[in-house]
C-alpha cells in the first residue's frame, strides 16, 4: 500500500528571523501616552524609527490611535509621535506582568524629533 502524496509531504518549520530592518533600542525608556484624551505614564521597551512596543496600565484596542512623548536620555531630548496600535499583548495576573501594545508610528510632530530619535538609536 502506497502513502498518499499529502502524507509524504514533510513540513518544514521556517526559521524565525527579524522582520524589521530598522535599528532598534531595547532599553527601557520612560514616556507618556495620550489615549482617549487621558495621559498615562508608560514604559517603552523596544523602539525603532517605525514604531515601539510599550507597557501601559491602560491598553488601547487594535487599530486605535495614540500619541507618545518618549524621553531620549542618551541625547537629552524627547520625541513626540502619533501612532496606531498594531499588536496587543495581554498581561498576566499570575506572572504579575502588565499588558503592552505594539505601536506603528504614523506621524512625527517635527523633523527635529525624528532626527533626535535617529541619533538616539545610533548611540
């Protein structure tokens, strides 16, 4: 008896690779997020020129818009950006971890802010 072509198909798992090509900073940065007219203090744990992953006490929903003011201590400056939620990571009471969201930047408020973020990432 011969095995079916589907049964003979050997599935290979793709290697996980970094899809994002932009330079990243995975240090914890302090920031403020404006969401639905309220300001909350947040931690940015992964930032690049195109977006950031933030830990927040208030979790916006997928596709919601937020404004972030991120402090850049390496260069003594800050950057203000608008973005859209592209990923929601839920927290865990058992592990005592707050939830976070992945933000895709849609607008820098100033060209100087973008330049400051580039210098911070290069430092």
